[in-house]
């Protein structure tokens, strides 16, 4: 009988799942990807799709436009599918992505009811993500009360940062309430940190900036694989412009919106999380593929602003590292768009970054010239595998 660890990565309207076979000992056996897929568009046009370990489609279901599925329905669908395809395997644990671990959770943890209560309290720090991340844990606990579940945090990897790098210049009466820079996308950065030695000893041991450019986007400065600084701060809306999030904003703009435009907190939340970034600037789309294919001047401007902001933040993170040995692009845009990589690298050319155009067009992995001062790489991230590794480590201690 094969042991299986299930990873669930739940967002507001989708639930991704990946089943990993543990080959050998539970605590340190190799993890192999098995069945995987997702339920998406839960509240508009729900769609379930599943693939086997070879990438062949093995399940699909549509509920039709306008249908609505709850997260419970979505997890039940995944559970029914996995049960019917169980074969000779046994589910031993479920690992979950949880965006915020706050000050307390610097490591993955067994998701007991007490831990969940503490994680609920962090919802105001990540209102659009945290509740959706926690809900599946409770749903699975109701279905399988004795199955170990592990919460893996996007903030944990950044807890290695110095106090200075995590501080805001606010009075202690405010910062002592946990108002500080947390940083996110930590599961992605940790995966890249673990993968770096396979690509470059210099990048693994030295000063490396990783650009996670997906729908959400941030960058992390690493020294020898440990987080030193990041562009995201107290919430996941800081730093780079994203698909629909604005990124860094003068706090005076929020006051202007409140006082002059009479917007309330809810309207401002919608504006900065859902209506800004590439979508807001272009007026066309928050999807980079659509912007790259568009001739609209505002679409071109949105891409220009995106690349410019990446360039500015590379400068800032290189200053935090006191130099730069390597730059890594990852996630949907970073892994797939040669044009965005080229433009972002151009903005940082002053650091001695020299891209190899043909290697960049071919997708790498190494995309810098041999004479470039800074190595540039594209490395696919795998947050779900990182969650599975953490889950394995936590249940190995039980
Ligand atoms: P998420 O943060 O939701 O996991 P992804 O990492 O999948 O997002 O990234 C989604 C982004 O990647 C979208 O903006 C999408 O347009 C972009 N993307 C995916 N493939 C390409 C491509 N070939 N060229 C440009 N952008 C791409």
C-alpha cells in the first residue's frame, strides 16, 4: 500500500489539489506527483479537471454557466474523485497553503483547532486570502477528524529577515500590534532556494534576487538561500504592481481617497486589490498574455510601468544585499514571458546584467551571457511540492 500526501491550495474561487506518493519512509521518502487538478470558477461556471502523473486527463466535470459550488462542494468533488481512483493507496495527511502565519508561526504546523483559532485572528491582515485558506482545513477535519493536516505559510520563509528589514517607521504603540513587514510567496521562494544548487553554486551561496511574477507578484532578496528582504510588506498588496493589485502606494493616496473622494474602506480595498495593477492601468486586462497581444497604448504603458517597477525594486533589493550575483525569474509571467524578462533585465542593465537573447527566447534555464556580471535564470516554481515537503516533515515528527 502506498502512502499519499494530499496538498490543497485554496483561493477565493478555486481549489487546486495535488496528490504525492511517498516512496519509502514517511518522514524522508521521495515525493512523486500523482493525481492532480483543480476545481475553478466555483461561483460562476464551476469546472473540475484532473490529470494523472503523466499529465493525461483522467477526470472532468462542468456544472454550467451561472452554477455555484461552495468550497465544501468543491472539496467533496475532489474527495470523491480521489476515493474512486484510490487504487492501492492510503491518504496519510493533507497539507494546506495558508497565506499568513503572523509573528508566531515561523514554521509549518499541525493544524489543530487551537491553531486554526489563532490563524483566524490574522484574517484582517490578509482578508482576501486567509479565510479561503482556512476553510478547507475545517471541511477536511469534519470529513476525517483523525487525519493530520498541516498549515504551511507564505510568510514563514521571511522570518529570517533582520528586524530592520521588517520594520515600519511607525510609533511602537502601532508596531507592537504586529504592524510590520511580513513578506509573502515564501513557499515559492523556499522551493527556489532549495532548487538553486542544482542550477548554480554561485546563486545558491551568494546574493540572489528571485522575481515571482504571477497574478500576484513580488521579489525576494536572498543571501545564501535565506530571505533578507522582500517587496511585499504587511499585506500582499505592497511592492510590485500585479494583475489587479496596485503594489506600493503613497499612504497619502489612501487619505485622499477617504477624505476627498469619500470612498469607504471597502471601496478602497476593492480598488487596490481588484481594480488596479495591470488591469487598472491598461483598462484592458490583468492578464499579461492579453496585454502583450494588445496594441492599445494603455496596454503598452501598463507593461512599461510593470518592467520599470521591477527594475526599481531590483535596485532596492540589490542595495539590501550590498551587491548582486544572480537574478531568477519564476511563476506564470517570469517563467513564460521572454519579453517581460527582457524588459525587466533592461531596466537593471546598470548592474551589469546582460541577457543572452536567444537563450531568453528559448526559455533558459540560464538566460544571461557568459560575460554578464550577474547570472540570470528562469526556474519553474513548485509551491505545492514545497507544501508536501513541509507536511511530510511535520507528520514525520508525530
Ligand atoms: P497565480 O499567481 O494565480 O498562480 P500564475 O503564476 O499562473 O498565477 O501567473 C499568471 C500570469 O502569468 C498571468 O498574468 C498570465 O497571463 C501570465 N502568463 C502565463 N503564461 C504566459 C506567457 N506565455 N506569456 C506571458 N504571460 C504569461
